[in-house]
């Protein structure tokens, strides 16, 4: 004898399936939505948690702990001033979508890669016809210098 149970969760809209980050950037409902680099996300979550802890005792969930651990490892920049400097550099590139800017700010170049722009355009295909290799190389070099000399 089977009994019927009420649904345990709200029903969700099914994703439209048209989102893709390829040569033609199609982000659906997320097109033109502000995005964060991993460094910005780390800064934001840390600030919110510090504020909450100053007001009351906060129980950190397993998900929050894992997220902050991940961001501590993979955020390229740790200091607020550096994060803001990278954001200014990326914001100056108006030809780039918000998503592309956050990806460039998060991208960790491998020191052995000679063709830095080629790697960036492979990882972020929508950059191909938006920014010249020389301009992209200059931007990536500036971001890398900031990390090497300031962090």
C-alpha cells in the first residue's frame, strides 16, 4: 500500500539550455549581470562574515567553510587594494562583457606559457574578436605584475 507524500521541495523552472560561454557568449538571463572574480568573492564573503561575527555568534555551515577554503586557495589577489586595482583595469576594457572581465581577473596564468593571449582566448573563446592580442597581452601582463610585485 503506497502512500502519497507532499513534495519536499519547491518545483524549479527548467533551465532553458541556451547558455554557453563559447565564441558567441550566450548567458541567457545572466547576460549583463554583474559578476565577481574569485578574489572579489573572497573579499565580499570575508567582509560579510566579519561583520556578522562582530554582531553575534555565527555558526559557519560546512558549505561556507568549504567555499571560503576554496577561495583562500584559488583567489589570485588577497589584499583589497590589489583587487580594486584589477577591477579598475578590467572595467577600463569596455569592449569586454562583465563575464569576460571576471574570467580574466580570475584566470591564473601558467608561468611556462609563452603565448599568454592564446591561452586566454582558448579558455575564454568569446574574447577572440573583441580585443587585439597586443591589448590583451598588455592587460594580462599588468594584472600579473600587480600580483608578482604587490602580493
